[in-house]
C-alpha cells in the first residue's frame, strides 16, 4: 500500500531484524542494492587514488572494477589449487595496501579458506588494513572448517562481511544485500550510501524471507543434494571438477569450452565459460532444481558424444 512513498533510506525494520538475527547492534549493519553495490560502497568509502587492494585471481571481478574506478591499484594473486593463496597474498601487503578481499567460498571455484588459515592470515595482517570477507555463498557451506565472518565482527576486528538475499533466499531479481562490521566501518559505508538504496518491495521480501526458516532450510538442502547428484553424474562421465562449497561447480570438460558452451546453448542451457578466468576447458555450472540437473546431464551426454 505504501509503494507510492519513497523507501526508508536506512531500511530500519530490516536492519533491526538482521541485528536481532545475528545478535548485533543496528550500527553493525548496513543494507544496500545487492552485494555488488556494497562492494562499490567499500571502494568509495575506503579506497583513495594510489591505494593498493589485494585480491585473488580468478575471483569476483567487481573487486577489480570498483578499485580501478576509485583510482586504486588491484594487486592480484593467483589461486593455489583453486583456493586463495593467503601466504602469498600476505607478502603483497605493504604500506600502500588499504583493503584485502577474500571471497569465501570463492567465485568461480567454490573453494573455501579454512578457519585456521584465515586466523593465521589475520594475525599477521596490519591492523590498518581492512579485510572484506565476501560470504555471498556461506549458507551452502557444510565444511566444519569454514570460518564464519560474523565471529570476527563480534570480536571487533577490522573486518567487513558481505552477504546477500540473492542466493539462499532466491531474491536475486529484487537486488538486496547487507554488510556486517564494526560500527566505525559501517558508519563509513553509510556515508557513501545512496539516498534510497533499496526499494520497498525488496525490503518487505527480505523481512519475510528472514522469517521463513523452512524455505531457507529447503534451499540449502536442495543445493547440497544437487551438488552430490552432479558429482555422481560427472564421475560417471569421467569429467573432473573442483569440489564446491557454493551453489555452482567448476567443471573441466576436457575440450574447448566454447564448443561445450555453444552445444549446451543449442539445448537451451547457459553456463559460464571458464575462458574468462583462463580456464579454457572449464565452465561454471549453477546448481538448481533436480529437473534442471537432469536436463543438463542429458544435454551434456549428447554433446560429448
């Protein structure tokens, strides 16, 4: 009924709900137009011209884009065994470093940085450097060694945690995400926030999603079951893949990915070609509903023949 009114800029009701869910203060939460926009806010708030920002490669490309827009210098460190090489990333930190990004689980590989590895990394990271943990896919993780970024926030660490309603809650089309962090860091993000960052429909949907624990559990179960199904079918086809903790799998098809991509496209299926990440025979396949998986495997068998 209130759609003709401008939305509440701070998303007060949703902020209160998120603060309650995570046992935080409202000052530890900021909400915006998807996690992509939050990454832009991080760069706007903290990156000045000439600052260096350390990140893995390949990882989510928006880190690089937003750093460059602000005149910062992306410092990319290649993955090791498809996972963040934290010791090498630490070596690249210097007096010019302002931010470090860790996408956990990583996009596009689905791998995680363990709690022990991240604790060790943070113990050596200069306190002035802000660590941004992108946890867009954390709901789907079942590895007990995964470090929940919320714990670092509660300890008052120099950490910003990014999360989204796009994945586990299925609200990607409404564009809504949130960041958790120490109050001074969140204050910095609020200073560069758009006047009306999230429209009313998205706010209402997100509030409802937080209350719908059954759907959340169903969504997580569907993704985890889907991973197991695809693992079995890929192994039967003799294809290798990177074991994933996210809602996608990076698969090595053993041939030019463009050939596989075009073949699947003719069958009505779109995957993300790995050539953009310098994986010329691999592609990233999103995990969805069981019917989607069966359609994908059937089409893939046809193409591989």
